[in-house]
């Protein structure tokens, strides 16, 4: 059964499969939002409603979506860095340092899911502040 993530005011609702893994990053952006991200292929997320979507895209590469009414960080659209680099920042086999991913990935803020069973989700802490 899919889960529904909803911003505080309910203007944005996103349906997705319940994840088994997620990431909590300490980069300058993620640390400020407090989000815990579950990642999905673009075809796996369904935007049920998004009445006042706003996008913050510093540099244009990563698109951070948030509700224009209540301000909740809802989801993101970015290059799939994990397809090219390991968690420690080293390139995966077949890639060289400086390689840019050809795929995109969507991140859903799991903090917006009511009654989520956090005990069933392995949350990996990612050092984005020092590794990227």
C-alpha cells in the first residue's frame, strides 16, 4: 500500500511506495530543513495535489520544492549522484572524478508522512557537508 506525504496545510500531497531506506544529510541545505529523504525514480512518485508549489534551485541543478502556503520542504529533483559516486564521494567503477550523472532522482521528505513506521526504515547519515 502506498503512503501519502502531505505538507502542513495539505496543499501538496505526494503518493509513493513505503521505503525501506532513507538518507539524512548534513549539507548546508538539508541540515537547515531537517528533512529525511527517501529516493525514487521519477516514475515512482505521483503528485496528487500541488496547489502552490515553489521551487528553490540554487545553480539550477537541484530543484527543491516547497509549499508556497505553509513553507514545508516537500520534495526534490536532482541529478542521481549515487549512480556515479559512492557515499564517501569516490567515483564508482566505470566513472572518473568529475563525472556528471545522466539520470535524475526524486527525493521525498519523509517527515511529511503521518504515522510512518520509522522502525522499518534504515536511515543512513550522509556527510554531504564534508564529502561533496
